[in-house]
C-alpha cells in the first residue's frame, strides 16, 4: 500500500492575487537547432501549407495554446541582421550564426514568422539585436513592422506582400546582455544606456509598443541584483517589464531538490520584484514595473557540449531533451509558481516551442508528437484563466540539499469569473506517498463536484517518443464531491494534478 499523508488549503474568492494575463502562457521560437527549420517550417513535409509551415506541428501548437511567441532569439538575436530575412526567399543570404555555430539560411524572417504566429492565435514578441547592432536597426525594424506606409521601410514591407502593418506590440531590448557568452556582451552601465536610447527611438516610431528590458541571464550570475538595479535606474520610466530567465535540471540522483525547482523560481521572482520596487522607491517613480519571465523550462544543460564544439551545420540537432514524467511534474510546478505571482509576472515564455528543449517534437519528413511536458502546460494554459486565488497549503515538508525545507504540496487556484468554477493545480513532490488534499470550500458553497486529472506513472523516467507518442498522458481519477464544506482529492505520489470544481449542474 502506498503511504498516505495529509495536506489542506482554503479557497476564498475574497483573497484574490490578480487576474491572469493570458500572456503568462507564452512560448519561444529561436533560430536555433531545429526549432524553425524542420520544426515549425519544412516546405517538403507532407503536411506543409502553402507557406512551407508544417500542418501537423501547427495543430499541436494550437492545442498547446500559446498566446505569445517570443522570436527570433535568444542568443541568436545578438548577431542577427533582420533585413536578411525579408524579400524574395531565393535572394536571402546564408549566414554564419555565431551564437550556435550553425548556418542560417534566412528562409523564415519577420514577415513569415509574424503571419504564422497570428495564425496560431499567438501575438509575436520581437527581440531586437543589441549585441552587434543597436538603435538604427531597431527603429528601422519597428518602422518596417508597424508603420502603415509612405516611408522607406513600411513601403518595403508592402512591396514584400504585407500590406497591413504587423502591429507588433511587444518588444525585447536584446537578450541576456549580461552574459559573457552573448555576442556583444555588455556591462550593466553600457547596456543600460543603449537600452534607454533604443527604447526612446523605438517608441518615437510607435508609441503604442511595450518594452522588455534585459534582467540577468539567471540568478546565479555574479552580477544578479546589481545588474537589474543599474539597468532599471536608467530605464525605469522607459520600459514596461524586466526579463527573467531560468532553466532547471536534476543534478545526479538528487530528485528531491529538482522537484523543489518551483521554490527556487518563487525566490527568484520575489528577489527581482524587490529590486524593481527598490528602484521605484529610490527614484520616486509612480508606476510599478512588472516582470516578463521570458525564458523558463527544464533543460539538461550538463548534457550540452557547448557552442565551441559545434560545426557550422544546417539545422543541427541541438538540445533536443526528451522529457520524463518527473520533468513534466516540475514544469507543472513552475507554472504554479508563475500563477502564484500573477500580480507581477505578466508575461512568461516556455523555452522553446518545437524540438529545442520543447513540449513538441518533430522528425524531418516524419511525425510530430507531444512530450510529457506538453500536458501540464496545455491544460494550465486552457483552464488557468481568470482570477488567481491566494492559497496557502499546510501539510508535510521535506528537506532538500538545494532549497532547504520545502512543502510536499505546492498549489494554486484560478476562478473563472463568469461560471464561478475553480480550477486547482497541485503538485505532490513526495516520491513515495500519496497526499489527501482537503480543500475548504465553505466560502464557495456553489462548488459541489469536481473532475480530477493527474499526470504520474509507475516509471517516473517514462517519456513519449516518435514510436510511443502517448506513453505518458494525464489520467482521469475518481471525481471529487463536497462534503461538509470540504473537497478531498488524493494526489498520487510524484504527480501533477488539475481538479476542476463547479456546481452540481455543471
Ligand atoms: O533557449 C536557449 C538559450 O538559452 C537562449 O538562446 C538563451 O537566451 C538562453 O541562454
């Protein structure tokens, strides 16, 4: 018999954190490895549409439900010449991509990507190159993309077949500019000045845009904290969001620490919020700056040989991590962390979308399938819309070497304002015990019944592959019912769970 532990939480609509910004469920398409070429785009594929984009992948992207797609990088953008990717395809140059030591054929560029993203139901989030380029290239790109016509760049767009402006609202001022690996790496002071002046010029072209300034590449950077403070002192009133990036992986056999990744994400978000609010106070700014967690995921970086060991291939197989049940549970817990901070995290991008550390995999000329991580993401994106309720689970904890003592159960709840239905997302980090989670719903007497889906498996290392694409999928468990103001859901050991509570009438 699997041992049983107990945990509890209370749902009360009086304690709401924030409305979920749908842009919390974004993803990321970088010109890296096989994300674009043989990922979203493969003109010779049986399912390709008239523009060369794969139909089978597009179907999965729509199912994943990603309201925002960041593009075209990532490290790639810091060496990118966006003008290479416009106009007749046969005239576009093949370039050395210094970020990933690959060949970039430029067969997909701003026009194709933006048009495709909109067809996927996604808004593009465009990064500009502040590595090898700067203000001029950035303001020209805004003019090309967003100005209606009658100028050099907007008329060029029209001649290239895009009569209406793309209307790209979200823009990133470079990528990971604090990282020594970044082409055109800068000190905080150098980046802060460039970001500020680029922001001003881009907004002069289109005042309606929203801007994301680069925070640290990750929280272990030696400049973390100071970087954000220096950059924000210079740009606070010029930008709308500061970025965060974080990747998680299991180190050695320490699965307990890996399962605590959400606790680390909580701490990271809260540290960046503190820095933003410090700069706000010290600079007497009235607005409150929000966060764009525009790269996050599980990534087994220890397995990546490093850029220097690559060899200028076309669409190389780079970081095509195959995700397990444990990885999916961690991804689910990271989504819970993002939702628990929905008052300040307004944008987030699961990095990346296809093949490159991605929820969707595809083979050239072959099938496309859902990785294990696809499921918690798609279900949270679909059902985690509305108002996030503050929930504070009580229950058992366990000790980790990385994050100290962490709760066994992490959870959040989202209430649909129209139907009143509440969706509870919960992760049981225990590797050997089920947890009976008592949910006090006395403040929501209309909640009577609920369905329970869970992702777990007797083999925590099980994965989905081209041959067994549905080896791991969420399973429907017994429905739950309210009794004496409490709903009890039993969370299997090492599981991600979604419990949808509604009225008896449905
Ligand atoms: O997503 C892969 C890479 O990770 C991105 O190019 C970079 O921004 C980050 O370091």
